[in-house]
C-alpha cells in the first residue's frame, strides 16, 4: 500500500510513501479508504491479505495506519477481529475524531455474515 500527499490543494503531490510493505488485498473491491482531518492527520484503512502477522488470522482482514503532516506512516495495526472483512467506510471529523464501519463474515465460513462492525479510531 502506497500513499502520496500534497501540502495544499494547489500543491504538487509528493513521492509515494509505503504504508504497508505486505500490501493490500483487493479481492472484494474493498480498496484502501483514506481520510484526512482538519489538522492534516491522515488515516488509511485497507483490506490486507497479510493478517497473520497482525494477529487477525488468515482471512482478508482490515488494517489501519496514520501519519501526521509531513510525518512517516505508522506501522499497520489490526482493525478487524479475524473474520473476512469487506466494505469499509471511514469518517473523520475536523477535531480529529474518526470512526470506521465494515461488514465482517464469520471465521472459516465466508458465506455467513457476522454483521456490521464499528470502531472508534481516535
């Protein structure tokens, strides 16, 4: 997963920075979901095929990373609980509050919907 940022609306995008070396899965068209608060703190949530090192099992799980303006990206952290996670949406308020919502399917039974998951990110 790579992200490129620019300092202002009219500015140039900088060189892409690695967010996650392992990469993102895109089997379900979940895609990476970026968000930016008023202070310039960037957050990205993405589906990963590398959940085992994050402790979320072998299914396609969700990971999260963030970066302050001009700062490096944090190491990816687990967001989902180990099921097959899809359809993530992220919302960020101007004051920095952030929330993510997604659907997570049961472990070992991708056809069985566990339900909607919601997490307050900060």
